[in-house]
C-alpha cells in the first residue's frame, strides 16, 4: 500500500472577526498518498484555500487553528506540523512542503527580479550544495592557475562555511561591506541554478528572463516562475492553490502539462485546490469535495465523477452547464459560517435531508472501498 | 401617511445599522473613545461658555475682564478686588490671573470658542476650495489637471506664517464691500448656471462656463473699483480674521492633492463607468458616485487639520499677530506669560499657572482632534473597516 | 430575423505616447476592422483570450469608448441599410447623402445629446459585480438611478418599476434597502442585471457575467439570462473566455485573436468543427469534466504577442502549427465558406 505522506486529521479553524466567530474549517480530514495528485474541489467559501494554508500554518490573525493534527510523514515517524516551533516549520516550508498561489503577480515581490526570488529559496534551503559548488569552482580556478590573490582567502571562508556555518567570524565578516564580497560567488552559483530551474520550466531564453522583474512577465511566465520557486528544493509535497484560475485557457493547458511533467521528474505529491471540475478530471488521481468547511466526499477520480455518493457532489456535477440540456442549479445559498446550521451543514439544500441531518453532524465513513462520504445516507 | 412612515423607517434602517457598526468600532478602540470624549468635552465647554464663565461686559464677551492693572500675576484662588467685577458675580479667580490681571479661567473658557471658530472656519474654507479644485483636476485630467495642479504648486510655495504676518500688516482694518456689484456678480453667476442647464451642456463646457463666470465676477469688481459705489458696507477685519484668511489661503492645496489622488483611484472603478453607461451627467457622477467614495481621506485630514490650525493660530497669537490684546485666546494668554516663565533663582516656577494652564488646554484640544482623526480613519477607511 | 446591430470595419486604437514630447509613437490595435452582424433576439457569443480585444469591442459597440474608425448601425431599417451599402460600394464615398445618412444612423458619429439619447437602448453588465455596484448606494438607488437619469419615472412610479424588476431577477422587496456588500456574488450580479434592464434596452452586452461566480450559481444566472431574453425580447452580446458557458447559451459564436475575428459560425457547427488553427487549439484546450474522455489537446507554443506590434500577415502565424509562407505576408480575409461559417485562414481559402 502506498504510504500516506500527509494526513490532515480533524482540522478546525476559526476566524475571530467583528461579525462573530467564523467557523471556517469544521473537522477536515484528508490524506495524501506518496506520488499521487489529490484534488480538493469546492466553491467559494468552502475552505479549500485555508486548508492549504493551515497545513503550512500560514493562517494570519484573526484566524486561529483550534484543533486537529497535520501529520507529515516524509521518512519514518509522522510529525504533527501544528505543534512544531516556528524554526522547524521554516525548515519545512519550501523544502519539504511548498505552495503555489493563485495570483502570480501578487505572489512575486515586485522589487526583486525573478532570478533573485528563486535564488533566495535556493540560498536558504540548498545552501550547503551551493557552497560545495563554489568550493569546487574555486579549486578549479586554483588548478587552472587563474587564481587571484584573494582566491585562497575565499577558499578558506567557504571551507569554514561548510564546516561551521554559525561561526562568529563568519557573522562578522558577512556584515563588513567590502569584505563580504565573498558572497558574490555563492550568489552566482545560485543564479546559475535559477537559470537551470527556469529552463526546466520550459521558459524560452532563461538567461534573459532571470533578470526580469515580475511586472515585465506575462501571466503564464510569472506562474512558471512561482512554480520554479516552489519546486526549487525538490519538495515532497506541493500545494497548488488554484494556480491556473487567472490564466487564459491555452496558457492553462501549457501549465497543466508542465505540472504533470514536473510531477514525474521531481516525484512529488500534489494537493491541487481548484473549483474547476474540468481541471480536476485532467489532473488528479483522487478527489476531495469540500462544502462549508467540511470534506464531504473523498474518493478515486472515476468514482467521484461516475458514482458520486454525497448529494452535494451529485448536485455539483449536475450543475455544470452542458449544451442542449437545461441548466440545473443548486437551490439556496451557502450557509453563513458565522452561524452555521445545526447538524449537517448541507441540510437546508439537500434533496434527501432527513430529520437526523438537522440534529447531528455525520462523520466521514468509508461507504465503499477507498470511498469516504460524510452523510447519514451511508452509515 | 402610514405608508410614508414605513418607507422612512425602512430607508433609515441601513443607515442606522451602519451607525451601530461604527459605534461598536469606536468602542473597541480605547484611543478613539478618549479622542471623542475630549472633543465632546470641549464642545460642551464652548456651548456653555456663558454659563460657565458669565461675561462681565455682555457686549464684548471675548474681552477678558481684568482685575485692576497690576503687573504681577496672582495664583489660583486669589480673590477678586475690583468692585465692578465683584458686582457682576465673580468673587475669586479660579485659575489665577496673568500679567495685567486678566483672569485665566475666563480666558480659557471663552478661548475654547475662539479655538473652534478658528479651526472650523479655516478648515471649512480650505476644504471647500480643495474639494472643488481637486475634483475638477482629478475627474477631467489633461490640461485642466495640469493647470490646476501647477496653480496649487504655486500656492504651496507660500509660507503660511509669513503670509499671515504680511496680511495682518497689509490688509486694512475695514474692508469695504460694494453690495451692489456683489449682487450683480451673483446674478451673473446664476444666469450662467441656468444657461448651462438650458443648453444641456456637458462636462468640459460647464467648466468653461464656470471659469467665464468667475472671470466676469473678478473683472467686474476690478472695473467697479474705479466707478462710484452703489452701496458699500464696511466689513470689520480684526487681526484674527486676517490670520484666518491667510491660513485658509495656504491651507487648501493639501486637500486638493488628497482628493485628486482619491478621485484618480475611484474614477477607474466599474461602477463609475456603469453610471456613465446609464447616462449620468458628469456632475451627477462626481457628486453621487465618486465623491462619496473618495471623501474618507479628506475627512480624516480635516479633523487632524483642525488641531494643527489651532496650534498655528496660537503660535501667531504668541508672536503678537492674531488676536487683539485682551481677547480670549489661548495663544494670547501664553504670550502674556512670556515674562513670567522663569521667576528668578528662588522659586522659579512660581508663576507656573500662567503658561501651564492655557498650554494644557491647547495640548489636549489638539490631542483630542488628532485621536478623533485617527479614529475616523480606522472607522471610515473601507479597506480597514470590514476586518 | 432582422438585423439589430451591425458593425462595419470597426476600429479602436489606443495611442502609445512616448518620447520627451509625449507624441504618439505606436498604437495598440485593440480592435482592428471587425465586421459582425447580430440578429434580433439572438445571443451572440464572442470568445477569445485576455488581450484579444473582446471587452474593448463590447464597450466600443455601446459607445462607452469612442471608436477610432468604422461604423455601428443599431436597428436601422433594411431599406436604408441597402442605400448605405450601395453608396459605400460605389465610387461616391464622400457624397453628401452618405454623410447625412451616417450622421443620422451611424452610432459611431453620435456626439452630445444624440449620444445620451441612445444610451436607453444599449446597456452593459460587468464582469465583477463587486466593483460594478457603488458600495455607498442602496440597492433601491442603484436600480432606480437609470430611470431617474433618463427621466422615465420618479418617486412612487420609479419604486414600483424597481420592485417589478427585482422580482423578475429573483430578488424580493426585502432587498431594497440594503447595501451591495450584504449580498453574495450571484445576488450582486442579479442587481447589476436589474440595473441594466430597468430602462428596457434592446441590446445588452454581457461582459463575462459568470466568470466571478461559483459553478452552481452560474447555472442560475444562465437560466436568468435565457428567461429574460425570451421575456423582454432582448439581444445579447455574450463576451467570455469560458468556452463551455458560451457553448450553452449562444446561438452564434465568433472567435477573436489580437483584435481580429478569425472564425464565426453557429455554435454547434463551430464547436464540432473548428477550422481555424487557433480555434482548433482553443476548443481542444477546454478541460472536460469527465475523466473517461481522453483528448489530445493541441498545445500552442509561445505567448500571446502584444497588440502594439502585431506580427505581419496573419497575426497568428508565429504560433500556428500549420503556418505557410503566405501567412507571413498577406492577411487572410474573413470569408464565408458556406452555411454562414466564416473563417479567416489561408489554409481554407
């Protein structure tokens, strides 16, 4: 059985706003297996984006995670990400779990070039590798006889960085203006690696793009840069939060194709959050359907599309506009999460609602093999 | 009739809801409560000034009564000596007296009224001019924008305090206004407005018409100066009024810039274009769609400005330009304390009450308006409002 | 069916100012010589990607933007259209009659009061309902404003009309005295539709009205548009980049690329059998919500070029998988290849 690399267990999230307490996530259960793409689909306000953010503990105040666990299992022992200290989380973000956001223009810092932003991630997480490469380059220079008089000094510094990165002398030296030029080599190596990443992203002419600012890039290219930043350190899990919603259809196709190819190449597992059922059908292996802060159905791709069990999933699939057929919509509106209804949150719109649905909240049960539903119809 | 009442109640409900929300927001921020309380406190003092400090001379309530002519200030609690003043009901100087035996308590209470007068009048004039120029510049853009903004830059180059001093010296004590020609100018203005509506002029043409009207008014006044007057009234200008005029004349460019910026932001929004698609005239678009959404920053700036203007006026009064001698004005009172701040080696702070008490009044007044301005920003700023 | 709206060689160029003296250095050719004809009661779909000029076209047609060149004819009787046709095709281009006819019927020449006069007949519904409603105005004011501005009704009569309109779009009297931010996205879009339709226009431009709402609400809005079209005898121009939605609601669809129409046909015909390579790539890239259907989508290379310097010849040739030599030299014309299917491609001609 494939290993489950990320498990979200009963995650609860509240936002404390002036209007009251918004119960954004009300016990979310997800599991991501190694090497698969899990699609999280739902409408506006269902909580899919904040689920992705809470996995990395990036929820801004007034939001607060009230309960649950996020078990991340890259090696042997699962680790609960919600109780870790900030220092450990910083090592996880970007290196083990990384995120791609919806709007590439606002995900990139407008005052730094694309290359700078990729290099920043590289310098933070793959520092040792870059130092080693710099050392190799210095050694090559010495052997080729092209050594300047500072090269020996640089060599010493880099060897020290490798052995004892937190040394006091390094700290002092890095702050003195002219002396800290030794960092230049590290930056060059980072930039070369960034160009390499851009080439993998199928960006034409990467040497030119690496020096461009985000506002000079088109939407598709900017999104590729964001994906490059996310994949720069070969993470185990990639959380993609609606990465192609703001892009044109043809560009979306290119990006989806790219993501599929990169998944093979980097062997990551992806959590793909979107509201577009078409994209889900193309990209995902398993699908989780969310409604009003709960995962209401979690199953294999074909099961969800061909044999949906939860009434909401069925209604959602029926409401996709098809030519020639009359448009079917879901009655009612999404309930306000400040005063969520008692019991199952879908009960006021569900065509099969029973008495018990209004009183108790159903739990996520395994109705068929590997097909989980949260509904009293299947107990 | 009942229907109308129901309509009215239904119409008021969302405004009331917004008001309730605003009050809740105010309650949440302690500094805003402090600001509101301070300003409310000063408003009460200003309103009830005749009750709190009954004037000895009902015709000139702003001139502080003086208990004799003695040069040394007397501490708080000193009894009143002058028989005439005793007869009006004053028995003790609550907060002491200042050089020349002017009562500090009386001066501070009536000074509140002066402070409000200064602040509100200057800001009102500056706001009006600023709104007008800023809206036109922001909405029409192009050459009008350039023209107005360069004019604003010129005005910005004037140093306010020095202009105030210059105006105090240069302007005459009374200003003759020829009512006849004033009436004529106003009539011409209205004729032009009706002409514009009649011809259903749009946009730029109404602006041109407005400029034409203004030019006519100015030119006719200039021409009138050389002809015999029709009916002149003399408007008395105290030094304080001249200071107000000066501050208003240099205070408006700030508002122009802020409003222009906000309008540039708002006029690209979809609902403005939708209003134009429905057929709204430029005037309606500006007044009903753009300004209500662009006015927040200006309101905040105005409330902060009231405090700043009062401070400036106090500084000018301290320098001697501003209120006439004996006028109830905080800056005036501090100027009287000039010689008594340090009273020698032994017991140097003997006359602390002469400058501290009016100073505290100024300080808390400005603080109150500043906090209120901050509170307005937190409450009204649409981006922060819905957090 | 009679023609409601017709555009002839419609152009909208934006000047690019540069240099020290801010002179015109280049032009953004947002809409470049577009001829379409929309029949009465029809829903005409206009698809394309961002930057192709479809929104600009929609706004230019209803004179929210001023066209740089070309003509727009709204509801012109057919005999007068024939006369204009005759005069234009003859050598008498500058004849006085033509000029007079144009001044009377060609919307592109309208200025001032004539322009405000036709606002009644054409309206627009915007993409983002949050920014298209004034956040400081009550719903009642938002929907009654067109009536007041056009001088059609006031006070009590206006309120009655507003209520009627709100019922038609599926809202109730309770919603009159509320601010837009108290509603959901779908409801706000309905308010925008109510505002557009209250003065009884003949022609409505729907600028991506379903793009910023959820999938389940999309169906509600599409139902609403169809019902209202039948009810009030409206003609729509449905601009969208969402091809699946356009497929369901439009009768005829045109595909735009970089300011030009590359293919135009009936909906079923176009979606089943796209002929232009761009249209083929576009339609093959729609993600189908059915995992059993495996398509081989055509992936285009490169990015959409900027409309400031469109490529010479056929504008699509740098990305076209089937480009020939002639495509780099001559621009293809939009020609009818039979049963109302028009294509602009050298391959087909």
